[in-house]
C-alpha cells in the first residue's frame, strides 16, 4: 500500500479515522493540536461527517467523547498533558463506567516544556485509572495503536490511552494505512446501570475494573508492542519505553544492541517479560521519556539491590526530554568533541507578532499601573498574551493554569490587594475562566478582568474560539453589571481612551470586565489571503 | 546513503516548507525519512529548528545526535551558528547572509561573518536578494534549499517533484516561482563550491 508522510499526531488521527471513528473531540494544546486539525482536513472525515469541532475545554471534550461511546459509536478525545488535569474527573470515572463504543484518549506530553507549564507524565494517569496505555515509538506504531486501540477498547470495555511526547507528535515519517472500517451503529449499553456511578453501583463497577487487571497484564505479555530482544552481554538489561527505544538504537548503527532489550509500547508492564530481563541480567537501565515511572516501580522504595539505573540515580538526567546523546552517555559510550557554538550567538525568545493587539493592551495597562506603587502585580493566564511577562512589557506576574488569572486575582483581592487585576484571553476565558468570574460576582469582589479578545485560540495556530461574539453576553449573563463591561479596540490611536477606561474600572469597587477586542493579526492576514485566493480563482 | 540535515531560522521564515519539500523528494526516492519540527510557542518570532534525516536504511532517532549533521541549512546568519554542535567536521553550513534582527542584542555582522567563515565548509548567499532578482521575494527559503541541494544525495528532479507536491494546492504560479527559486539557489551554490571540496 502507498506510503504517506505523517506527523505522529496525524498518524493517530488517520488511525482513528480508519478504525471507524464517528467523532473526535479536543481543545487545542501543543503538542496535541495537529490530531484534530488533521481530522478537520480529512476528506473521509468530511464524507462520513465525523464530528470534528473544537470543544470549550478538555473536560467537555472528553465527556462528549464518552457520550458518543455510550451511544455505541467509536470516538477519540485528544489533549495535551496538562489538559488531562482538566479532564481528570471524567477520565478517572470513565475507567469505572467502562465504555460502549471504542474510546481513545490521546494525550501528548511535553517533556522539556517546549510549550508548557510542566512536564508531567500522563502514564501516571493511565496507571491511576487502571486502564491500558499504548505508547508508540514511531509514526507507524502511532497509526497502528490508534487503529487497533479502538478494538482493544471495545474488547475490554475500557477507555484506552495513547501517550505521545512532543518529539513524536511533531516528527514526520512514512506510514502505511490499513483498510477502512465501517462506523458502528447506534446501540445503548446492554446494562442500563453501567454508567450510573451511585456508590452502590460504583463499588460493583470498580470491582469489575479490578477484576480485569490480571487479564490486562496478560495481554501486555502477548502484545506485539512489547518485544524482548535477546542480547549476549548479560551484564546489563535495558528496558526502553516508547520513543526512548529509538534513542537507544541510534547508538548501534548496525541495529544490534549487545544487551538484552525489552521494548515497551503497552502498559500495564508485561509481567513475564520484566521478570525475564530481571532474572537474566546483572543490572537494569531504564530509558523512558518523562518521569521515571517504570524505574521507580522496579527499584522499589528501599532500593536495596541498587541494580536499577536511570533518572533516579543520575545515570540519565532527572528532568527534560531524552536524546541520542543522553542515552549514549548513559551507556558509557560518551560523546565525541563537537564544534563550539560561538559566544556571540544571542538568545531569540518568542515574542509578540508585529501588529498584535495584546501589545497595545499592555502599553495601556503599563501606563495605567504607573500611578500605583512600583511593586504592583497583575495576574495572568495561558496564551500568546503570556509573552507580556517578558521584556519589554513585563506587565504580568502569573501564569499557572487555564483560568487561574481571575480566581487568583479574586483570592488576592480577598487578601486586601488593590487593584486586583487579571489578564486572560478569550478562548482561555471560556475554557476555564467563567466559573471563576461567577465566584467573584457572587461576592462582588473588587477585581478588574481584562479579557484580551483576539477572537481566536492564537498560540496553538488560530483555532476557532468558543468565546467568539459571546463575551459580553456571558459576563452580563452571570451577573456582571452591564455598566462595568467595557469594550474597546486596542490600537495605538486609542491609547488615551484605553488608559481612561482601565483607570475607571480599576477604581470601581466591584467586578468589572474590560474587553479590548481586535482580531489576531495572524488569523486576519490569513483570512485576507484566503479571500484574495478565492477571488482570483473565481475570476 | 545517509544525509542528516538541521534546518534553522526564525519562526515564520518557512523552514518547515524546506523540510517538507526535502521529505517529499526523499519519499520520491523510496528513502527512509524522519523529520522533526518545532510547533507552538517558539513559532512566534523565536528561534526554530527542524531535524531532517534521510537514509536508505531505517532511521532510529527523530533527533540527530550532536556532531553528526551533514548540513545545516539556515535562513538567517546567526541561527545556523546556534546549532553548530550538531555539525560534523566535514559538514556544510549553507546560510543566508541577510539577518533578521528582532532582538536588541543581535551580534555585530562582521563578527558573525568571521564565525561563519571559520567553518571548514560553508556557503553564504543573500537569498533574499536572489529571491527578489527572480521576482519571487517570498521564496527565500526555497532559494536556500536550492543552494543546499548539491550536498543532499537526492536527484535534482526529485526536489522539483517535492515542490510540486508541497505548493501544488497554492496554484500553478506559486509552484513555478518556487521552481525558479530552487534553480537560482542551486546555480549559486554550484558556482561557489570551492574547488577541491567534497
């Protein structure tokens, strides 16, 4: 069959489409965004009318995905690692309810925090929920695991996690597809109380889940994604998880590692294979992208034998993404001398685009804040506007989790801080800001919320924002006084006006929402280009 | 054969189009490919890189080990130097000479040129100027690809096929502009490869 070039993310999407998926749900987040974007571009998805619209956040996405599964159809939900924190409630409980139609949870972790607030390892969540985890090492496996993961999910009546990391998500390679499957017909779960987690039911369902664990371990030993490669040199055995296997094999140009190697692509860990490598080898090296999860399990709390090596004993750095050189050093092979990077090479951090509306907002905010003490702080959030923490603006002082700007400003206001100001984006506001604003409204807490509305989800590439054309209605609807919902256009020529509005609303002893609204310059330029292209082709 | 390529530039300069074109050209020759790219935050005007590995044998790692890159293609003169630790002793630096200055502490151009010329194998060209000359100012990136193409063990025709595949959706005229850019870059490099170099 024809080879196609796909990113790891795209391979996941193609695999799910080919497996007969009827719906995909997601909120954009690097490095997972391209999964949904691929489904949105797919001709087949269009023909089959596979659901492929963005959700307000990861929790609503996963709940909708579970609803489609309840209806007997196959679905997938995708998110970045920290998005799983948002979806954690439904995620944990979906393991206890089980599924009806196949349900894949594709989670992309971001070790080294290329575009994230932390490098948490989603495998812990999979283990926590007691569900199978598939972890591809390459794009073909990503495709296969997505395709076959649907079956696995239906066979064991459980959601299945596919765990990716940045490097595979955003790396392209050739993939061969399998035959397209038909979609499922609508069918309700045979057991009408399967999804009713009342305590009496939940206890039963939890036991059903626990009873599956032995079988899940057994299928891991039989899985084609877990492979034992024999090796002559038994002084060490290597367990390499996911993409870690690639970095190991990069160090053996002939494709032959002298040590026994256990390649892991499916969890729970395969008991017999792990026992075998432990018995055969004098010591073990664990190579895993993310946290030392397998390593910690195998070495145990007391680490009496000191035979297990990896991130915990410093053989591999405790934090950050792996690469072939880190593994080379861990294997004792070292790395040769390389050319020196000249000292004159300067850092080039990301920055606001020329013409970005956030810049005008921060100019106005900085001017407004001058009248307060020089130690004034502003709470903020996650998006392009977080770049306002860097020079030259240095306008904001927090970036913690989606929506936290509003609630942290509220807490600070409760502590007596004046003014208490939050800066949040439109998409982040509808993701997780609304409930925090409601808290403030209910207590009439004196906070000023600036929703810097560029009418898109910009940082991840300009996806549709759930907030589009709804912000004032939402704020007034949950009880913000309409006189204190102020909208203006952030442009240099309106600078004085913006400062005046900010001053007035900061002075107000209650909840006010200021909405500077101007479309993201990137999406605007793209729209103009597309329009021109369309006009040209129509002529 | 094996060619490991680092692509360097600033977010928005089109290094991903270069990478995609080479990958298509490699696929046309039934070669194995792994091409890793940077998405997300750094695309906003920050330093971006892409690792591209092409081989007739299976490629293990998505990332190139340090000291093993055969070529660094840089669309910006300082950015290529950022990844020098990846370049092998015999590797080529093919770089644009036109700086993109969006930071306050951008180094002095003379010092930058001194560092570039210290590298054993290097080709420096003003690809912005060349792109302007052929009336395709937005094809700077493909001029760079053309200049690097003699060092990639893939037939020239395959790069043309790659361009048709990558830019095909943007219309015939865009394809032609990029084919012109590829050719202009190639011709520059062929005229400027020092005699006796490999």
